[in-house]
């Protein structure tokens, strides 16, 4: 048996032919940029999230960058995020000219440690970026209380958590802005790059709309220096086709995760825990062990497509060497980077595949 991490054809189901003919029409009509297709998807996604504005952009990275540009965050400002996130969160802070400030994460949930936030705030801090990492909702209530007492904006990085609910509201709609990625690996995936920014703030939405179109307020009237970063019309059609299935897929991911929890119980491993666990949409299923590298080899030898996300924490990435962060500075993030491994998790994953993976993990620990 071969256990894959992705099954793209399964995401189209019986919609592939109708999508292909829709795309064929779009190719002929020539409305490639910010067409009706994009506007339709933006309004459906906003409706799904329960928010006023969802603006399509080129990627999740650009969603973060444009959000900070729209909030006038730049040189001299600091933005706090967590040491175990994907590279893009911190790259976006650097790209807008601000200084990234890191906090460590919690042992149980692998999420931003809100207890460390207050100490990280300085007079230059403008915003906090909690990341709903692996699909698990960040501890937003605690983050909000720190943000409120220091008048900071919250920019949610929801790139891995489309559809997750926290306190009856979708993640990505709790902060001033929420940022989504539609990279093919994500829970809601385009057939290429794509992203979106969610906000209830009309003024901010207007600025983001200008900033994604080279700062144009109207044709040839550029009132700001912006990016050229729009959601592609063809990607909007792909996303429109998939959006109605997102809740079902997230439920199927949760089901696979429950099976893993059952099948792997009593093994000497750690699994993501904590109070928001039942709200996770399991973008990734993480298993923690000090024998990570050996287990990874073992699983790959048995055709199980396990991977590590992310093996080098932010503070030790060469790209950020100029920030002066040191090994040992964020010990939990560092340990997780060397001990976490992702087991395959897909909405369409049959129980037999879950059993196969769990059995291979069990055999590994019996022999080691
Ligand atoms: C994928 C991802 C991003 C960036 O999204 P892209 O669309 O790949 O640019 C940002 N943050 C997190 C946590 C991600 O997983």
C-alpha cells in the first residue's frame, strides 16, 4: 500500500468536466483579471466566513504583506509572531520594513504562548500575528486581551485553518484582518497560488483594494505605492467549485485525526492537545517523538508519505540571521522542529490507509 499526502483529483469529484468547460469559456472571453468570477468568489468566501469583505490576492504571503501595508506598518515598527510558524509569516513582516519579534510556543498545543506576549510588547509594537498553525485555532481570547491592553492590531495568519471555528466564529474573522492562502497544499486549494484577506473594516478594505492594484484609486490615479497582487480569475473558478465542500472535508480530516488518536494511544509519542483541539481543521497531523528522523525513514520505506513541518525554526533560518536570534532562545519551538513529523491526512483517506500508517508507527516503536 502507498499512502499519499495529497489527492488532487479527489477534490474535484464529479465537478471536473463542468469546471473545465467554465474555464474554456473564460479563456475565450478574455476577462482574466478581477473579473466577475473573482468578485463572485470573494462574495461567497466572505459569506462563508461571516465577514463583510474578502479580497482575493496573489498568495497568502501577499495577504500578510498587504494587510501590514494597509495598516501603515513599516520601518520603526515591531510585529510579534511565534517562533514555529511557516517562513512566510516572518518574511512578510520583514518585507513591509518592520521588525519581527518572536515568542515561544506552548508544549501542549504547539501554538503561540500568550503568557509570553506581554513581555514582548515595546512602545514600537504595532501588531500581533497569531498563526492557526496546523489548522488548530490559536488562543485568540488570550491574545486579544494583550492586544487590547496595548492597543495593538491582530492580524490572523489563517493560511492553514480555512473554516475552523472558535467561539462560533470562523478563524480569520476575529482580528482586524485575517489572511488566507489557497496554495495547492492547503485545506481550500487553488490550482496554483492564491490568497485572500478578510476584514470587517470598510476603510481598510478600500486601502487593500488599492494596494493590490499598484495603489490605484481610479484608473491611472495611483495614490499609494502598492503591489500588483490579485487573485487570478481561473483560480477563483477553481476555488468557487471547491468551497461548498470545505466543511465536509474539514470534518473528514477530523475523523481521520480521531482514528489516529485511537490507533496511536499508549505509544510513547506526543500529539497536539489543548483546549481548542476539537476545533482544529487538521491541516496537518503532527506526531512528536525524539526518534523523529528514524521514524520518518521507516515510514518512507513503507511508502507512507510522511514529512517534517518545519524542521528549522524561524530564529535559526539563514534568511533571518541578521536579527541576532540565538540557538536555545525559543527552546520549545526548537525542540518541536527536531521532534515533529506529519502523518498523511486527507479528507478522502480511507480507514484502511489510516490503519496501515498507524500499524507502521506501532511496529516502529515495538522494534525501537
Ligand atoms: C502557506 C502559508 C503562508 C503563505 O501562503 P502562500 O500562499 O504560500 O504565500 C503563510 N503562513 C502560513 C502559516 C502558511 O502555512
